[in-house]
């Protein structure tokens, strides 16, 4: 008797950040190698790249990648983004835990990014997450969940928390994965009424010394549970985006036969969010 394949969500982040990233993600979506993608609607490329998604709109879940670090915001944020540039991730984390965020500015920006998504796509995002996981931070998470509560149908939200035993078993960038999991625990508790993934992997150190992505992926699918989500960052080698070589390595692996073989060995398949509920 053939064993049923367990669906897992494979979500590509940073769509619209650059043209090589968008094209790589589109190619993977069209060929069924990913099941979800997240859009940076604050990017100046979004008005051009967003309509490209019409070619894959029925094949993948398309979501909002809330962007609150490093980039230029869509709205005026004099306290959060003086000079027109959003803060670094370190600054945002510190201010969130000290209660020093200008939450009125941040709420207006999140809503502007959501409006930019809907203006191009014509529908609400299927899921919501955050660039560098900022959607889970104190203060910000309440704004994200408030927005999600107002949307119909209600979008999935990304849980980045997992058990320490699962993180240790995968053995990939354990300190970083454990730190992110700790950051995400508050969000997971606050988002209990929202549909979300139950477990999470895909985190690794974006450094030149990182192992080949195929090796890492074997660990990411180690002992997955129902409603599991893996994030990825495919892109092109000839790109101005940070970590272009690593992004290109992810893209090449996800296009390969080795990727499909790895899933088959674990009796897994790529599935959309709703499929993980069956």
C-alpha cells in the first residue's frame, strides 16, 4: 500500500525586492516547487512585479511580507524612519521590548503595505508574515493580528516558534533558530485564534561558509509535523540584493531533481496552507 504524502508549506520570501528574486520565485511557483510566496509591497518594484503574479495566482498562496526594517517606507514616519529609511533589525527589536516604538506610525505603514497589496492583486493576502520576522515583536504583533482579524477570508499568519527539541534535532544554526523561536512565542500565544503553521524551519546563517542548501534542506525536513512551514529565499546570482550567491544556491536546488527526491524519501509533498489541514 502506497504511503500518503504529507503536505508541507514551502514559502519564498522577498518577492518584489529585486527583479532576479521575483523572477526566481515566479519560476518556482509556476513549476510547483513552492506553495507560497510573500510580497514586499513597500518595494519600489512592487507596482511592476505585482501584476506578474497573475500567471501563478491559482497555483500558490500569495501573502504580505510586512517590511519594517532597512527599506524606505510607503508613509511618512518621522519618528521611526527619519531621513526616509526604516531602522535596522537590532534597533527595532530593542525599541519593541523597551516599549519605545511609535506604534501609530507603524500601524499606518502596515496598513499602507496591505492596501498596496490589495490594489495590485485585487484580493486580500492569503497569509501575512514579516521581513526578518518583525511581525512577531511586542507592539507590532498586535497591529498585525488586528489587521488580519479585519480581513475576509482571514489570512494565515506565520508562526516562527518551534520546540527546542525539534530545533536541536535539525542541528542547523541552533542558536539563531532558538533565538527566533523565543522571539516568536508571544506571537504564537496571541495569534491562537488565527490559522497558522504549527512548526517552522528554514533558518540558517546567511554566510559564505554556510553548507550547500541541499544539505541544509535535508535537515529542514527532519521530523516535520502536520502544518509545517519552511521558508526559503531564492534569487539570482547576478543581483544587488544581499546574499545573492546564497539565494542563487537555494533557487538552483529547488529547481533540481535532488529536491524532489528528498521530498519523496520523506514521503512529503509541497502543499498550500489549506492542504496542511487535511
